[in-house]
C-alpha cells in the first residue's frame, strides 16, 4: 500500500516551510494519487520543469519534463497549463531557487 500523494506533498512542504523555502501550489491534484510536476523558477525568466517518476526498482525520482532542461518561464507556464488540461489530478508545485536545486527527495532519472 503506498502513501497518498497529498500526504507525501504535505510532508515535503512542511520541510520547505521550516527552511524558509518559497513555494506555490499551482494545481492541487487528487488526494490519493496523481503525478507531481515541479517547476523550479530560476528567478531570471527561466525555469526547469521536472516530473516525478519511478525507477525500475519502484523508487521515486525525477526526470526532465521538457526536451531542454532550462526553458523560458512563459514556456514552462504554458507546459503546465497543457498538463493540467490533460490531467486535472496532477499536482503542480513551484519553488524558487536561483541555482535550480530540487528540494524534494529522489534522484534524477534520465
């Protein structure tokens, strides 16, 4: 039995609150399940978009959601709008980090 995604997100957002990391919940998805999309705003008009996936062993990780790792923020927002239109149960979180650091657990899976 897996942990509901909303509880996983709440735990991570609580940790972000503790360290003073800014974030926005752009789209609140389904309580029990759903994909997590992460926008890392680089605060220079650019952003990274990551999507949460599982590796071959079932461990949570992240992969680039777009062909290019860094894209214009307006393109990132357009990508997010299309993703939410396709799947309203998707969770979309935006964090701000000039260095592009992902504050959530899980390694990059290429």
